């Protein structure tokens, strides 16, 4: 196999994406072939993903191995687009959501709840919240790992939750949302959101996911993980006691319906 300049190949691909002005697609085997790779490994997919990310090109869905299997097969298509700040219309009319008495009751009880550890934040706060955002149990991958490389060193990361829409053929292999939980603090300063934000940022490129949710149940933040400026931007933040009144706003940002539509536009 002849030696090729990986940076030269990546520059050519990135320029094609920029000139095209919209998403460019190709089969996984075609993308690897451009780099003269005849096989696929975690190291190879890390190299390609990071080379393109350095040029602000995002792959959707991810070409990495997510969990224990490859999400994409050799003949599946991957879509390349320029990284850009996500702009969503928020504060949509409350009529968008039907009245859900169970949800209303849950919101009211939240005001007096205490979660004793990170696991309780996950099971008693995040999972119910995700269900109200439209995600079914089978859409949720709990503790999804990804193996990648920093140079020759293999790294394994694991997100608390990765959300999919497994019923939609267009985006079924795309990570819609990644979620990180932190333990609720009962006194002193609010929990350290920065560490959770950094965790999500480290997953974003490899998962090819643009959105993250971090929370300790007292503070809820939504992140645009692909924002060009500093690579991350808080696009929503509220306290637990504000969540009931601001739920429509949150829904309009990261519900399964909203993110499915967002990624569908990248894969057509």
C-alpha cells in the first residue's frame, strides 16, 4: 500500500465540503479508501475523525465504534458538513405540548426531592426527564463507551447516557444527545458543572453529537457542543424550581422530535 499524505487528503475533502455549500455524503468504505485504508480499526477511525474535526468538518453519524459494535457498516453512508453554531427557535407556544398530568405531578414533587448520590440523579431525575422529552427506554444507551486513540495510546470513555431514535431509519445510528449526571450538593457551592461540560466536550467529536445535557437535578444545562467559538456554548440553563415553567423551552431544544428533525436535515 503506497504512502499518502493524510493532511493533504483531509484538506481536499474539507475544501470539497466548503465548496459544495451543503452536506456531502459518501459510503464509509469510500471515505476510508480516500485515506488508502483497506480495513477499519478504532485507531484509523479516530485519525480520520480528528483530522476532519481540525478542519471544522463533522461526520454524521459517527464512524467510530460506539459500544461494542460498529454503528455503520461498510456500505452505509456518512454525511460531512461544516461545523456551525446551532440556532434553534425557542420559547415556542405552550400549545406545542399537550397537558400531561403525570408530568405536572412529577414537576411539583421535584421541589421537595433530594437525591442522595449520582445514581439517584440518573435514575430518579434524568430518566424521567428524558421520557418527558419523548425518548423511549430503547432509545437510551446507558453507559455507552467509545474507544479512541491519543497518538498510540488507547483511551476508553463512557457517557452516562446516549440518546437515539431507533425507530427512524434516517437517523437511527446517530447519537442525538449525550447526558452527564453529577451528584446533587445540599450545601455550599453548586456542583462543578465544568467537569461535566469537559466530559461531554471530549465525547462530542467522536460521537458526532452536537448537543449535551448536564445536571445534578438542581441545575440543568444544555450545551451546543459544536459551537465554533471555544467549541462549546451553553444554550439553556435553569434551576430545578424553574423547570416546570421552562419545560416547553427545553423541549423545543432537545426533545427527540426536535433533534431528529435537526439531524435529518444533515442526512439528506
